[in-house]
């Protein structure tokens, strides 16, 4: 054998073992796309292989590069590929039958990926390569953000301490500053999660909800305010799809959904403090002045600040003697079996309804190819659901609509299984939207029923337990969504089974329709108990 040819074969066998060259080949093997410029560059360098001189190490690199370019040129032919990408696109195998520079087939892990930009630009997943071994990190971050609601209880106490307006402004400051910071400064996923966690602790929705209700009087007005806020919430959910379409990069999207909140600083001058809160703090003069200013909006109303002030003082003197003497703690709440059983069932309904409601938008990306349609359809059904709930709860009570809505949402989730093979992805996303419709209505009934089951002295304790339980179970919901990598319908099937069982359990709750709000533990227990008697009454309701 010629000495030059022998040297060439020896170098070809050893070149891949060189660590620096191996990293070069690995990097090339991870690329999903090649262009003509690289091919031309390698061809130009490859001319040196025909020179009548001993081959250098650089020449061997060129030969390895040409083997990969050869694969790109003939990827649609019958020639075996130089490397084979695994089905999960997390690793690749160098094919020895084509690339003779390796002694055997070598499987390597990918470290860089080429992502589709069909619907979105740069996302957190593409920015920080949260795929393959790191795919679970994004679900862990979302689960971590669910814990924000636990710390939001601090702001609930804060609004009772310093007032609705001041608490709202404090929340607004943290929300804007840390969300804007999350769009600018993160260099890794943990920095983003930390900034979003601080921003997510705020509870502006709860403060605004309480603030708005305290400006109106009777039950009809309160129902109207609740419905209007739910409608605005549904419209905002639909608007998010448009914002995502216009702002396709994660940092721009985060900034554009946070910066406009600066306009709410105008609430300092536009919206007064809650007169009910001022009255509860014995600041009667300020409360009377605000009530009079509100009365001037109605031209036919003639209000006198002296008369209003005297009326408030009379109300204060009477209400102080009518306050319930017993204040319930968590221990006292748990010792009442009647309230404990009610709390267990209503908390179960709250947990299941909240998890299914929040899971459908996250799971939509796996069940429909068009990202925007998959998000927009389930969110657009919330408005008719709120309107339907407004009429049904005053006709059929609370328990039957709650159980019925849970049952129908579960049925829609389970129906996606057989229709996956007959109706295509459109039938799947329509059924998921119908499930979101029914669970939205059921969630509204559950929230109203929870307020009516508990006495005034224990209403905060009861709703707080349900609130914390829903937040904690939110940690597991993201990992349930992650199971869709095995089967895209698996999260819907699991939640459908759980929701179906919950719909039957809710029939054991006593109905609160037509009953006054209980003020004491005794009045709450007198309204009925969990058991077979309540089940028979609910089933036999006509």
C-alpha cells in the first residue's frame, strides 16, 4: 500500500476521536437546516484533497464535513443518511454505513434545535431550549406561579387595613414593575420565574371586585355588577389571542400586557375610596361626602350632606348592637360537622372545576394545529356561559345547575376519545370548547353557592380553605398536562372522569335557593345538612 494512502486511512480513523473536531461534527449533526453557502464553502476547501501533498488534519475535517453536505444534497434520494434523528428529536445517530470515519454507529444528544416559527416567534421554550430533558421545567415554572395566589391573602388583609384604593395602588406598582422587569432582564428561566412570581402575588381582580360591589346597594345591582365583571374578564381573555398574534415574541408580549396598566394610575383621581370601608373605619364625614358626590350623578336626586351624615350615624349606632357576638376561627369551623361536610364537598367542586377550567387553554396547543384558534374558541364561550348562568340559578336553584354543568363538561371531555378517530381535530377542539363553556357556568354557580352556604362569621374561613386547596392542586395540573406527550387527550380523559364523579357527589349538598344568608353557625346548620335527604330533594326537584 502506498504510504500516502496508508497515512490517509489512519487519519480518517483517528480524526473523529479528536475532542475539538468531535464537537465540530456534533454541532453540524444537530442542525436541522443547511444552505448553499455552507456547501460551497466546503467544496472550495475540498479542492485541497486533490493536491499532490500529504493530507493535513484540516483536510480530514473537510472530508467529514463533505459527508454531511453529501447527505443534505441527497436527502430525498435512496442514499442512506449520514445521521438519523430520533423520533423525539432529542438525539441523533451517526450512520457508519455512510460516514466511514467512525468505527460504529454513535448516538449523541442534541444541544441545539431549529424551531417552527409558523405561529409564534421567540418563546420561553425556544429562548432557553426548554425541550427534551428540560421540557418539564416550563411546567414546573407554571406550577410554581400557581403558588402566588397563596401569598395574595396578604393583600386581602391589606385592603381591609389601609383601604381599597391604597391597596389597589400598591398592587398596581408591583404588578407593573416586576412584569416589565420580567420582559427585559431575565437571562435564564429561573430569573423569569422569580420576577413573575413577585408580580403574580398581587390580587387586583379581588380588590376591584370588592371595591365595585361596595358602591352598589341591593342584590339585583350586585348580581349585575358580578355579571358585568365576568363579561369583561371573558372579553379580555379573547383579546389575549389578538395580542399574542401581534406580539409574537415572549418579551414583547410580556411588556405589552403589563405596561398599559400604568393608565390605571388615573384611578387616584377618577374613583373615590369605598364609602362602606370608610364607614367601617368610623370615618363618617368622608363616607358622607362620597355618598353625596355619587348622588349628584343622578340629577333628580337631592342629597344633603348633613342628612346623609346623620343617617350614617344612626346606622352605625344600630349595627353595633346587631353584630354577631361569636367570631369563628378555623378550629371552631372544623369542629362543626355540618359546616365541615359542606366545606369538603364545595371545596371538591371548586378544585375540580378550577383545574379543568385552567387546564383547557394549556392543553389546547396539543389538540389543534392552529395555536390561535385553539386558544380563541374555548375562551370565546365564557360570555354566553355567564349569561346562561344568570338565568338558570334563579329558576332551578344552585345544586342542580352545578351538578348538571359539571356532568356536561365531563361528558364533552370524555367524548373527545371516540371522536378523535372519526371527527378529526376540529371535533376535538369544539368539544374542548363546549367543556370550557359548561365548566365556566359551573364555576360561577360554585362560587355563588359557597358564599351562601357559610355563615357570616365563618364565610372568610370557608372560602379561604377552598381557595388554598385550589391553589395547591394547581401544582399538579401542569404535570397532568405534561402527560399529553404520551397521548394528547390523556389530560382531558382524566379530568373528565374526575369531573363526572364530582357531579354526582354535589347532589348531596343542600340547596341554598330562596334562603337568606346565614349570619350565625346555628342559622347555617338550620338550612340543611349534607346527606341522603338533600340528595332526594335535589333529584326530586321539579
